[in-house]
C-alpha cells in the first residue's frame, strides 16, 4: 500500500513539475519554429485535400475555413520571424546599388530590437496555439473528407494552380451551389433569390462565373440567363420571355433538369427597386417553377429582396493575401533559400494593400526577373507612388482604383513623369483590346507619352479584360527628344 501511494505521489509530483515548467517557460525560438512548421505541414495537407473535394456540409466547410485561416496566419507569423531586414553591410554580396538600397531602407527598414524579437516570438506562440487547437479533432475531419466525392483537377504546380483558379473562396462557392441545388417546398410560388454583396473588385462576378461552370449546376439547370441593369426594360424583358418559351419548346422540358432556369442579375450603380420588381414579376410569370435567381451588387440594399441570407464578400485578410502573393511571386522556388527576396516580397505585399490585380501583375514581373536589384527597384517604385498619391489625393492608389477613381501610379525608371490612371472598365475577352499591357508600361521598355490605354487580361473565368485609360504627366521638359507615333496613337521615345 505504501509503495502504491509513493508511486501515485511521485507521478503527481512529476506531472505538476511538467505542468509548471510548460506554463512558466517557453521553448526556444528554433524549437518553436520547428513545432509551428510541423503543424502547418499537417494543416496544409488537410486543406489541400479539401480543395479537391465536393463538400456540401456547411459545418464542415466552416471548420475547414477556420483551419485555412489559422494556416495562413501561421505561415505569416513564421515568415515574419524568418525574413528580417538586413543592414547594408549584409547586402554587399548582393551587388545592390547603394542609391536603390538606401531608398528602400529609408522607407521599409524596421530596426530589429529585443522588443521586436519578443513581439514576433509572441506571434509565433499565438499562431502555434491557434493551429494546434484547430487540428485536435482533425482525425474526424479527415474521415468526413474521405466520404466526399473527389473533383477532377490537373496536377499543376501550386503557383500555377493559384494563378489560374479562384483563391480563398471555397466556402462561399459551396454556399452558393448548395442554395442552387436545394429543392424548394412543393407548390412554392415565389422564386428563391440569393443576394451577393461586396465592394468593387472583390470577386462577385468571378465567384458566380465559377459556380455557373460547376458541372453540378450545369446539369441542374436547363438554361443560365445573365442580365444587367439595362436588361430590365420592358422590350428586353419581352425578349427574355420569348427566349424562355423557345428554350422550353425546343428542349421539351428535359426530364433531368425539369426546365429550371438560373437567372443571374448584376446590379451596377445604385439599386433600382422598381426595375427589380418588374424583373422579378416577369420571371415569376415566364420562367419554370423551381428556377432561381442570383443578384450581385456593391450595395447591401439588395439584401431585402433575398429569400435567404445574403452572402457578403470581403477582401482577403492580410495573412491570406501574403500566402497568395508569396506563392505566385516565388513560383517553384523555395522562399527560404532567398530570405532577402522574401523580406522584400513581404514589404511589397503590405504596400499592395490587398489588391488582386496588382498582386497578379507584380508577382509575374518578379518571377520573371529573379534579381534582388530589380526587386528593390520595384519596391522603391511602389513606396514612392503610394506616398505621392496619398499626399495629393489621400488614401491608397490601389483602393482608389477599386472605386474607379483617378489614381497616381509610376513607372520603373520613369522619374521624369508620373502615370495617372483616369478611368478603367472591364470587357469580354471577345472584344478587341489595346495591344499595350500594363506591365509593359510600368516595368517594361514602352515609354508612352500623352493619353493612351493599356490592358490587363485576367487568367481566370470570366477572363475579363481590364482596360485602363491613362495619361503621362510630364515633370521635365523633353523638347530635345525625338518622338515617334505608333499605329495605336501612342507616342514612344
């Protein structure tokens, strides 16, 4: 009996000491880094597997979304710990020009102090605790994943997969698909409406396009009708009616899809409730029972016309945005092998302020020119025109572009002139567009003058072309230079 009590007391003392030790002392930085790396690897495997599955369970989607968010924050904390600014002495071996380096250093260098070290270690602890708590019940989650049907997916490298697909919207995609495939109550007379709300350039049209391309949706609906504000007029609604009648007559009410229509409405500008009521009444009369409507808009006024909870899209958190930008910028190269470049990339991601188009353009330019001098110049360019735009107009230039207001940008090596973007719009990939690309003006050899247009083409559906109307604001006289004009009307040096 004494031996038993002695053993029990010894075990309790040992556990108490271990508990107190774990609470009062933190593991060294390298051990903490290693623990977080292992947790991230496990989370990454689960999230990557989930991306290849059709998941309809909303609770499971929410759990995966939380795990993915914790993973992005973990990667951000780990990279913030690994990639720190270096002194000019540390960059001698990189052959970085002194003028460029000093320009960057004056704007982005943060002194590495013991206070900053403590703060970063605290972020590592927080990220590890969050991620560890998320994967406690991971075994059950994996079992559920195995029961979900697998999607067909090409074996792309990760940067090609992210560059050519919609990033960070799996939960929203499945939410919309579940709404569309959900069967309404028998005898229901009202058409079900899902409002999708979000600011400009957040990805509302991209989300709906990916949903409409999903095989489950295409097999469920006989026809997908796309409408804009200008389609709400009486003559165009009559054309919609004729289209519905002809489609149903030609297809003979397909037994698999029961003649259901999906009507997608893009409400631009301020929401016109009278026009919407005309469209909704016409749709109730003409489209078959069981059809559904998706309406998208920048204003939350459309929420009141929905028959279900509206879906609100927001820009990515900074940690997720960094993961996206890092993957595209480094491609198949390991960022850990280039810590100085990784640090510059983190600063660029902060400067880009969550802009998707700018991330795509910048990442491709950096990946094509893997040189620290060039990366320093790009970061210096961004810091310069962000500061210049803020002092002249206020706010951030990329946020201003999202609101379709004039923004002041710059050109690499173009210190004698500023690039002013007055207006931009989207058009179909079938429409003829200017042959000048945005990266050629900002980072390439094209030296444009006066007013002109350039284009950026999206690599993901609906493959819109983004047309920018611009002007070069000359700061120094170039009267002595000869100029020649191209067929497109752009004057080149």
